C-alpha cells in the first residue's frame, strides 16, 4: 500500500504532521514544543503515561517524542503498550536524561516502534534534523534577504 508519505518522500509538508510530546518536565516540554513548532509541525502534549496512551489512540500522531522517565506508567511501558492495535505503526523517539551504559540504547532500539533515541539535554538542530528525516519532510524555507 503506497501511502501519501511515500509519494512525497523528502518533500512533505511538516504542517501535515502531528507530533505528540510526552514529557513531565515543563522546561523540557517548552524546549521540545519550541523546536517542533519552529520546524512547522503541529503539536499535542501529554504529561504522563496514561494521558500519552489516551492521546496516541485518539489522535494517531505522526510521531511521538517520549520521555523515558514518566509517571503512570513509565516510558518503556508506554513504548511496549503502543505496539498493540492501531498505534503499532506510530514511530517513537525516546528521550532520556538518565545515564545509561552503551548497550541500553541498542537494546531499546530492538523495539519495533522505536525509531531513535536521544540523550537529554536535547540539541535543537539535531532534534529538528531527526524529525524531518523520520517524517520525510522538509524544513521550512528560509526567507531570502533582498
């Protein structure tokens, strides 16, 4: 089944994509929101695991930015639960501020819906580049100086 995203690979409009940002830290959420909106994507917020699962099922976002350390349930449990039903094809980028050994990201990447892993503090340019690559969109055109 050829989807709309495959037809416009590399040139999709970020405004057509909804990103669910799941983080319980207000300052982190503010940064993620700023970067995602600046790149032209639509956003929705969830502050805990239950809200994230409810919104993922209801809104069917194009991608989920998911904090690993969340209350009710935690990020890993959400990642696993999203693999069932109509949320199984939603790509997830896992975010973590916890120090991890080298094998942890590789183990997590074995989850079928996990497309990337980013260590906090998040680099805005790196996040923007990953979002566009995963969602096959182009950054907004910069206005040329006349």
